[in-house]
C-alpha cells in the first residue's frame, strides 16, 4: 500500500504550486531561547545583536514564544520557557504570583542566588496576562497542574492589585518602578489581555471568579469605544484614572479587540476599518518598499509586531486579500530589511527605529515578539489555536489544525505525507497509537479512502492548505 501512496504523491506534487510565504522562524526563536541556557528553565533574549539590550528577557516575548511552539505542535520545545515563567514566579522576593516586565536573561537569579534578577521592575496586568495565557495553553496541552496553578497565581495577583470598582472600572496599569508605585490609569490593551486570560481560566476550571474577571475587563473595553469616531481609546488618565484618554490612539486596542472578540461585531468591524484608514503606511527603506502599521496616531514608521497582529485580525475578519498584502510585506521584511537574517523579524525595518507615540522607540533589531507574532499570524490562517487572544480551542493543535497538516506549518506537503505514510495500516487494521488524525473516515484504520482525503488536502510546500479540504 505504501508504494502506491508514494507514486500517487509524486504525481500530485508535480501538479501543485509552490507559493512563497513567510518562513516559519523556529530556528531564530530556538536561538533566542538558548543564548544563555541550553538546559533547564529559561527565558528568551528579546533582541538579537543589540548592544544595549543584550541581556534583556521580556516576560511578554517569552510568553509569545511558548505560544508559537505550541501552535507548531512542538510542546517540548516550549517546556523550558514555561518552566522559566514558573521559576521566576516562585523565586520572586515577594512570592505573591507577580511577574516583572523583564529579567536578566543571562542569570535568572540575583548574585546571591536567592531571588530573581529583575531588570525592568514594572508589573502590569498586560504582561501578567500574557504569561497566564501561555501557561493556560501549556496546561491545556500537557495536563500538568503546576502550569495552571501558576496561571491562577498570576490572575489572582491582577485581581488583588489592579481591579477597580470606580466609575471607569476595569483593571489599572499595575505597579511601576523600583518603588512599585500603584497607578490609577487604565489601558484598553491591558484589559483585553485580562479578558482573554479570565476567559481561558473559566473555560479550564469552570470557576465563576474567572468569568467575572473577564466580564469586568470586557465592560471597560466596551466603554472605551468612541461611537462617533469608530475606534477604541488607549484607556484612561487623570488623578483617579477615570478620565478617558483621547490620544494617542493605538493599533493594538483595535486589532486585539478583534482577535479577542470582546465587543459587538459592528464595533469591531468599525475599529478595524478605522485602523486601516489611519495607521497603515508605506515606506521605502533602501531598495525595498514595505506596507505596514505604525503603533499609534502619534507614532512613526512601520512596526512589524503590530503589522502581524493586524494581518491576523484581518484574516480572522474575512478580509483575506487585505491581510495577504501585509503578509507579503512581512515576508519581504523578513528577507530584506536591514539587520534581518532571513528567519527572524526585526521590530521595524526603519534604521533609526520606530517611535510608538508613547515615549518609547522600537529599534531596527531582530525581535522575538515581532517574530513570534508574525509566525502566529501566519499559522492562524489555518489553525484557530494560533490566535493567542481567542477562545481556547481543543487540547491538540495537530488534531485540531487543518486536515493533513501534521507538522503544523499551514501546508500539506511531502513532510506531512511521510507522517501520514508511517500510519498507513490498510483496510480493517487498527493503526498505531497517535495515528488518529490520519483516520479521516473514522473507521479505525488508515487506508486508501483516508489517503484520498489527504490527496484533496495536498497543497504542496509553502502553499496554504484549505482548512475545508476534508469536506
């Protein structure tokens, strides 16, 4: 039977196109998680080859890298990073579930070897939620309780330190600086993150506390929608943090709201259109012209992380043609942007950096968050599991992904055929354990009828598989 399958595949491969696409950046992300540690718990080095950021390891970037490897069905590759987040939480000088914005990636403990080596002391519900989201998904795939426990600790910290019950509601921006001063302002983006974490915990545990947490954040985000402007505000400001903050207007409050499905569809559609009308830009760097997204109305230059998030949101909203234009541009930036290596993604292709409009500037350096977002956006075209802000999908990304895409890269090609062929059992013969996803007709064998479905799904290397090819 296997010989016949192989002959058929050769003929099929000759008929399939091979469309170029974003290169999935496994190699770059593995490099960034192994810079300082090659075994045991660790976090990523957030920027590659940046002299001022050599030792910085962001919790957010680490969480995104975990989500990337889960979407790529590489659970064990993600494990040291999930263990790294748990380690940082357990070894904090104040062990109440907190995680700081960034640590020294080259040494997770201080010189005395007692407490975590904090680089950026800020503690925000946004970063905490992203860590929790990654840990809930790692728990969902592995069933290992310690990861759910760590996510719960992070969520409890947010509830205990950031929840507001005044007229604005929502969750405040957390604790800032080495003095850990509590702030009163609220961020729309942070509250979207808290909503996603609360929903994930509620789905996993059924505990109404987490549903209430999600709803509290959702109510705040919905209150930030400006009806006569068709966009979401950045959040609030003022002495008590209840005054709406009119400017700048950021991209992530629009695109992440869409990805989370946090509001009425009409508002989400309007916010996405506002984003396209106001934040999409085209820039020429050297010999190449790119289209992308700037971070806010007061920002400047393309940010790749934001561009990938918008591409994912457009695809999810059914606007594939517009999304593909951004994917094409990301592919070009991956290949040709200054300081690119052909695998990772720079934070911005602009040599002098991209100001956000909030007082910070992203450098023209290879960047883990930009790379992971680009990968997740590419994978989300065929795998619902890849949307980090959406509802939890099934516990097995491989089984729940596009039919026939057994290596979780959004195409069905010879690599997937090899994984199909090893499971071929013939009619009325039980296949080996782990081969359930190859039994398309669910008759407890993997035979020629199943291969006929695989043939329909075969796209060729680099060509996007049709998620509905099984029908």
